[in-house]
C-alpha cells in the first residue's frame, strides 16, 4: 500500500512535468531582446534581457504598459 507522502510526491512530479511541458511548448519571441527601451530609450539591464526573452521595454515602462499607462 502506498504511503500518503509517496502519493503527494507522485502528484507533485506530475504537476511539475505538466508545467514544464507547457513552458517548453510556448512560442519563442520573434525578436531578440532590445538593448534600449522602445518607450523611454534607457538601457535595458542585461539581467532583464536574459530573464525576459524578446523584451523591448525596461522594467519601469513594462510595468506602466501592464497598468494601462503610456
């Protein structure tokens, strides 16, 4: 008989694989990340460029766009 911890671990592994499969199946950005923000012209930090593939906006401008501004 399986233990409740084994069942929880199996469920967690299944959910993790489903999320990873969805992530792997998402479309890749059409453009490479920009070096300078398309909105304000400030340099986009390398960490953001690597973390958000295809980004065209700095963190501030992206947050303003998400809020419905600019």
